[in-house]
């Protein structure tokens, strides 16, 4: 996979690492070095805004903020360089329409440290991996499928956590690139591992990383077909719903997935103030109960009642309900008694680059528990 695209007709950024950086220079008239830059050097000067705009990434002279800053350090003295601020702008949109973005510009010197992460090199060198956490039927512990999780590898071979990868992506304005790369990587790897039907795959996606689904997700649809997977066995899980500014956009994304034959899941239902509202509004095929609710359900009381209500809602509406973060036998017992369909957690299997084929609970007598009422189909 290359990190840039020659298909310039796509009206979104999700196929390329090219970005637009705006450098704010207070009193631009005092910076003849910046005012003299020409468009041929990938710079555009905006005198009225006291700013210059430069394209960075694949196909550009500049690969990142660090190179831009290194050039400016050679042109400006330390005091004037230290006064520069910068922000990522939306590519292709007039800068005058992005004043809010410019108001939140930060010191360019601080952005250089952020841009020194390993993210783009890690993606280009295929040092992001798929790890699989198994998911089991609650009543029998038969294998239902896997959640696909990303892990990075540093140059020395050590693991880089998903949280670190996401933080780098946000800081460098590359969430769209990471999200697309990982989605398609999971599908290719699962196909190569022979995890087609009857196995199901649960794959996370960031709604804010997708601009127009008909363009941004067409490579994902192609990856499913090329991997030999069946769309109705692939479940795309919405994560970080609190960051979605427009719920209509989220509905459009889920509608596209469903119209293409996929299933959709809503993560961490029961946590935060918007979870139940989203559940009613989006009507997902799979509901994932928040792990804190699962843990505290053992104590009884309201937490258990919420879990039972979610399980009942799923049964009544033909939705699957999954309890995540199950780590004890007590949690397993309670979730099964409440009618949850699926279980995921360290009690049964940790994430691993090799897909587990059975639950790893050894000390528990596997007497089948009460089978949930909702259909497995």
C-alpha cells in the first residue's frame, strides 16, 4: 500500500497523507523571507491574514512540520522563529473561511516535537499489525468471531499501544489515514488467516475520519471482496461517538455500511450521557455493554438493572448484545443469566496476533448455561 493516491478526483482526504499547514507570522511585513516565497515552492502568502500556507506530505517538497520548521530556522533569527504559530487547515477550502482554526494556532516549535512521531514511517513500512481478541457465545462458549485490534511496532521491535497511535494521528492531523489503513489491513489479514464465515469480524472505525462514505469507504468495500470475506459477517463498530459533531453524518455512515451488506455496532453503550440516546437513534445490529457496567453488575443494584435492560432491549429488537471486559467467573455468570448473547474479555482470551480458536478458561466447569432468547442468526 502507498500512502498517497493518484486519484485526485476524490473529494476527501482519507486516501492521502498530504496536509495543509498554515504558519501565522505576527506582523508579516517584518518577514520579507516569508513574503518573498513563491507558489512554486509550495507556499501561498496571505498578507491580509498575516499567514503563509504550505502543503506537506506525499508529492510535496516537505514531508512534515519538522522539515518546514528546519527551513524557517535557516531563514529567520531565533526570536522571530519563536514567535511563529501554526495550525492544520482543511485542504482545498479558502483560508478566510477557517478563522476559528487559525485562532487556535499553537507555537510552531511545539508542533515540531509532535510531528517527530513514528506514525507515517510505521504505516509506510507496514509496522502496524492486527491482533485478535476472541468473542464467544455466552451460553456455550462456542467461538463467534474476533475483534480486530491494532498494535504498532517500533523500529526496535517493541509494541506501540493503540492509544499512542491514535494520539499521534490526532496530533498530526492524520486520523483519516490511520483509520483507513487499519480498516483495510484488518480485512486483508483476516482473509489471509482464513477467518471468513462462520467467523464474524468486529472492526472499529472513527466516524470523524470519514468525510463522504461513498468515496472514503469504497476501498474498504473492495478490500472485503478481495479478502474473500462476506459483508454480513463483518461488523463495523462506531467508536468515540462523543467526538461526532453531527449525528446526521453518523447516520449516513451506518446507512452506507448497511446498504452495502455489513452490520454495525455501537460501543460502550451505557457509559456517558449520550449512549442510550444514540442507541435509540442509530438502532445498531450489535450493542456492546460498557465494561464498567459489566464489572459493577456483580454487585447488583442499578448497574445490574441497566445491563438487564440492555439485554432485554436487544432481545425485543432482534439485536445482538455483547458484554465486553469480562474478567471474572462472576461476571460471566451474571451476564449469561441476564440474557447477554456474546462475551469478550480476558477471562476467555487476550488480544493476540494468532487468532484463538477456543476459550482459554481452564478451571471452570463448562456446563452449558441458560441460552439467551435472542437468535444467533
